[in-house]
């Protein structure tokens, strides 16, 4: 009985540890230089900025994210290497979530 409980506890602990590690890896962003961004992504980002300012570039899970300041707000726009926009989000909300986790 004790061995069974120990085995169950070990399996559950390992599963939880793996889940936390996978979740942390899921949101790893790498800052990159504009020169490392494909031309199609740069062109799509400039179209999205429409007079705004591109602040930084990031790469995450094979996709690209540009942070744009526009109308007093910072927006994160995630794109595929082809330039297709995948999502847009308010960057200040993302920073708030990161701050809450720390």
C-alpha cells in the first residue's frame, strides 16, 4: 500500500512539474534585431503601424511579434514568417500579467 501511494505521489508530482515547465516555455520570447525579421513580416508590421512607431521585435515559437506604439498605446502583433497576422493584443495587459506572476 505504501509503495502504491509513493508511486502515485511521484507520478503526480512529475506530471505537475512537467506542466509548469511546459507552460513557462510556451511564453518564452526572444528579442531580435530588425535585420533578423523576414521582409514579409516587416512589410506587414509597417502596414499595421500606419504612422505608429515600431518599438521592438521578438521571436516566439517560430512566429514573430512586433511591438508598436500607436495613439498612446503599445500593441503586440504576432505574425507568421509569411507576414500573416495571427493575433493582436494590448501590450500593457501582458506586462501586467507578467508583473502579477513575479
